């Protein structure tokens, strides 16, 4: 048994990608509520006016539905057995559940379970016993979210990206800080301590999953870690979604493909511009979060970012976005050059035809009625036509390949 541990809760996170971007005019499903705050972020104590201004720039949930085990029922059906696991140590009890849609085209299901005392009191590894049931929940969660989240007609279905956990470990209030750190390390051995300065009633640790060792499940350290971890899961999901969108656009851009169509490139330009707008809004919103967090929130935020190497993901996203824009601009430039050459050819052709017409009209005007003069005018007209055609072909060749003559 883990000494000094009284009970353990596990928060299971299931980030998902939405089938279509959420619009401001989307209808709020029955039972859902509109979220108009930044409660998931530990912001500095700003006034309400400044908070309202920040509302549209930071990653946040726009609508949500929360409650108890009833949230896990899809369309009034019974809860999927996978979402109410029973292990050798006993049954898991659902404490709370929350489904939220975010302004970064992603969603999140967070379910809090009270673990049975048998897991805590046993001699086995708590994390090793909890991880498999959580991973087995993914198919059931996918079915639940597809039934609950609104999906516009003609779009892809919602799908879950992964499952991850945060452990909330309750200990006695008089448990020594060193002992709390040892317990946190037992639950997250691959992590680092990220307990903010000035917090004496909890120890926080971030690794492949996160752990909060506290005296009260509702204490600020426990809520701080749980909320910021959820935000990072959503931001990770958004980055992967946008990266997939850019990859799809790259697959449609082939510099060596012939038969480029301006209309097709214009349609692609609209998609790239729309994607660029959403991705830059996401990047700017994420980058602005850290500057507005309080001291405790900033410490946990930095630990999550470093341990999960999220900056590398954002760097890759920025590079791919710039590559897509640059490559598309080059293709548009190539097509415009081709059209410019065609226009130049038409202007050149009409110019020589006009010259020929003027010469022919002059010869016809001065011609005498004798046969010899008529034949002479016709011969001169034919010569002028051949001269115009020869000059046109020479100019056309030089215009389409200006380096050929100089290279020769």
C-alpha cells in the first residue's frame, strides 16, 4: 500500500478533432451551454473589460456540457461498459464528465474517476493498472462524441486522437513535502517537478502524464494542473489537425505537373488563405497565453510545454505553412508567366498582320490596270506575307526561349 495515500482519482482526457470548424452562428445543442469565460486558464487578476478583450484571442471552449455519469449516455442509451471499467481491484466510479467544443476546431472529453481502494491498497503499480482500461475507452468515446457532437452533413466524422491521464492523489494534510514529492514521482517517474513557488499544500509533476499530490481534490493546485493539462491536449490536437490540412494541400501541389489551371489554383488559393487565417489565429492565440498567466499558471504551462515538446510541433507547423504558401505562389507566378507569353504572342501576331494589311492596301491603291503591274503587286504581297511570317516565328521563338539564342 502507498503510505499516506488516502484515495486516488484519475482524469481521463480524450481530445478529438471536429469534422468542421465551429461557426459563430452555429446552433447550440440542447443541454449545452455557451462558455464565455477563460476559466480553463490561470490568468492574472485582470478586470472584466480586459478579460472580454482577451476572450476572442486565446484558446478556449465555446460550448460545453458537463455533469455526472449521465453525460456518458449517448442518445439516452446505457453507458458503454468500457466507460465504466471494473478491474480486479473493483469498479471505477464516475465523479464528473465534461464535453467541450473549442475555438481551435477541436473538442475534449474529460472524465474524472474515483479509483477503488483496492488499487491504492494493492501492492501493484497503480499507473500500470489504470492505463490499459483508459486506452480501451477510445472506441467507446469515439462513438459517444459522434453521437453527441453536431456533425454537418457531408463532412467527415469526429474522431478521437488519443487518451491520456492526470492522477489526483489525496494525502493527509500533515504529509511532509518530501513525502509528497516521492509519491508524485512514484506516479510519474519520467516527469519533472513543476510545483509553483508559494504552494505548500500540493506537489505537481509533469511527464508523459501528470500527477497532483494534494490534501484536497478541490484545491487550487489540483484544479490548476487539471485545467492546463486539458488546454494543452486541445492545443496539441489543433496543431495536428492544422498540420494534416497543410499536408493535404501539399499533396495537391505538384510543381512538375502539366496542364495547370488558373481556376484550380484560385480555388486552392482560397483554401490556403482560409487555412492560413485560422492557423495564424491559433498560433497568435497560443503564444499570447503565457504572457497573461499568473505566476503559478506560468510555471505549470512552461513545464507542460517543455516536457511535451510542443514548441517543436509549432515550429514544424510554421515551416509547413510557409512552404505551402511559397510553393503555391511560385506555381501561380509560373502560370501567370505562361499567360503573359501567350498574350505577347497574340499582340505580336496582330502587329505583323496589320503591317501586311497596310502594305497590301498601299500596293493595291497604286497598282495600274495592266496585267504586269497586277502580277507584280501580287508577287510583292506574297513576299511581304512570307517576310512577316518569318519575322513573327523568329520573334516568337526568341520570346518563348530568350536564352536559346544567347546560349548558342
